[in-house]
C-alpha cells in the first residue's frame, strides 16, 4: 500500500492537476492494491490492462487541458452494471459467461467523466442479501475484520448487497465504487465498512443496463471515503436518460457546491419510531451524539412521527420479491448465461434455474410468485402497495416540519460471516432503518460517525426530500467534520 492509495478522490484530483503524479502512476498503485486485497474476495473480475489504457488516455486529456470531472480516478464497478466486453454475472451462476455488448448508462457517464475501471466487484447474488454472503463466488470479507489479512480469527461481513464495493473502497483498493440500493444495499454496507454511501432519489440515476432486482426500488449511487468524494461521483453518475422510463428529466445540480458547512436554521427530524426494541445502547448514544453535533452547528432538532415505519420491512419483503420473481423470469437458459439441458423445454427451464439460482434467490422468487398468485394478490401484494403509499405519506407529512431526518444506519456493527444464516428474518432485520426511505423513493445517505465498543464502524443515516441530495450532503459534511474519524481498518493499518 502506497501513499497514493490513501488519497481521497478530491486529493487525487488536486495531485493530478499539480502534476505531482500521473493517472498511470495512480492507477498502477491501485492495481497493486487490488492484487494485495484478493483475500477479501471483493473483486470478481480484474481489468488491469483496460485500467492502464484508460489511465494513459486520461493523462493525454489532462495534458491537452481537456480533463473531465473524474479524469484519472481508479474506481470499482459493482457486478450488477453491464460493462461492454467485460463479464457481468450479478454474482450468480446463471449469468456465467455473459459478456454484455453494451454499457450501462451510469458506467458510460463515469467513463465520459474520465474515470478508470479497475474491475467488477462482488455482491449478494442478484443484489439479494444484507451481508454479501449469498454470492455464487463466495462471501466478501470486511477489511475491518480483526487480525492479520488472510488469517483472520473472525471474518466479518461487509454488509450487502454492495459489500464488494464497500470493501474495495474501505481497503483502499479503489478511490470509489458504484453501488445499487434496493432496500439499503448502499447505506448498510457503507455503515459496516466506515465509508460514505448515498442512495439518490429514485429516478436520479439511470437504471438502464443495471441487472434488475426490484424495478420500483433499485437505484444506483456512489460509495466513497468522504462526503466531498460522494458529491463528486454522484455529479458524474446522475442525469436524465431517455432509455430509462423511470429516469426523471431534471437538471443535476452542482453537488460539490452544497458542501458549505452551514446548517444554521436547518430543522432536523428525529423519528421516535426508529428507537426500536433491542437497539444497542451504543447506537442510541451515537444517534444522540449526532443530534448534539447538528445542534451545535446551528440546526434545530424536532420530533417527527413516521407511524407506518413498523410495517416497512413486511411491506418491502412482499413488494421486492414480487418484482424479483417477474424480473428473474427472463433467466431461462435460452438466450444467454447458463444452460442445463433436459428432455423437454420445461425440464431445461427447471434444470437451468435450479442449478443457476442460489438458495436466497430461489426463496425470494418463491415468495414473490406466491404473493402474486391468484387468491393471494389482493391479500398480500395489493395490501403491501397500499401500506407503501402510507409510508410515503408519513414522510411527506414529516417534511412539513423538518428539512432532513436523522437516524442510525444499521441496528448493529458488522457481524461474523456465518452468523444469522439459519434465520432469514434476522438477516432481513439488518435493513430495518434503511427500507422505509427506499419504499418512499427518497434519497438516503450513510456517513461514518463513530466506532462501537468492538472497534467497528457505526454510521448515521440522513433521509431527505425528493431530489434534495444537496441538503443530505451538506449535513453529512458537518457530521463528518464533527466525528473526525481517523482510525483505519486493520487490513490497511
């Protein structure tokens, strides 16, 4: 690990502009770090030659005075984004051998901004999971796992589903990474790995070219080590895309300009419903500390009510599997990916899907098919959609009294790989604080705010009004400055 790996995106851009180092040198340092970090199992595909080519092109653009927003910055791409001529698996056996002939809009935007691709990173299979343990290619290890790399006495999960993205950024393998968030899959792993992650408003970033899980919930976002870097990367990723019918035709503001540090007079909502039974005392104390930091900076804490929060998890685990069962019907062994032959077409479908999908994906397909089936659609799916509307209405009412909402990101620090595997409900409870904002389509951000008694990262979550990512970033910057965390993961330190 070199000094170049410890730079933030903002610092790296400054160094590149001053000619302190080249994009090629920066990229080589990160290619070496990716190789060193293989015990983490964060990367599924490494693309060093492509990274070198992109870095050479970046240096040439900078020499001509044509550098883009992220020119020369090495990043990782969650293996849910289709990347032209680079394998995309969604961490599933069923997409083995699939090499897209096209580029997702979000990654195309990043390459247009000059970013450099280090490779594709691991995730829960089809983004279904909260710990990055359902990948067909093995679990990802959190860089905060105690002990020597590769000989950990206790391997910790990085959170999920964007666990590979979070681990790569926390381990200083990449300056940033793309993630996707359906019910908390950017925010929760960001919290577990001590980095910043934002789920933008639904429709802010294009979903075109992203392997679908739940179409009314999926949203791409950046994962970085600082709030300023998140603002920079979101700027490059966001934008209207006519190829995506859910993309919102709305101008993208300059998110970096939002980082003024001035939150005087801002009203910060504190929802009582997020003080759930059994929440560890250290998380409650950190939440209170976050309130105190914002009050000291001139904000006004106000109590808000979100009465339908208690139904959010149940609602999510009806809506998301229903949409997943529909989206995953396309994987049948006929056109692309894995194919396991049988004596008939139906048997080929059954063999392919049985061999290609892991246990968690099969579970969610079965749940989704059940709630959409005749006789149960009204009882489950339709009722869940009505409750989802009520949850969104709760947030609208709350935002008449406040400008931003502050909550914990997750109900615990990172736990060990293998824990909670026998009880899916316990695993699903990891998303208890993140799911409500997803159901309402609102932007949510996790920012590192402290360390637990076990020395592991804890995050605070900010939830904002639709398309008001600027306020989230501004408030997150204040929390980041107040927390002033300098502790590095054991893997890096």
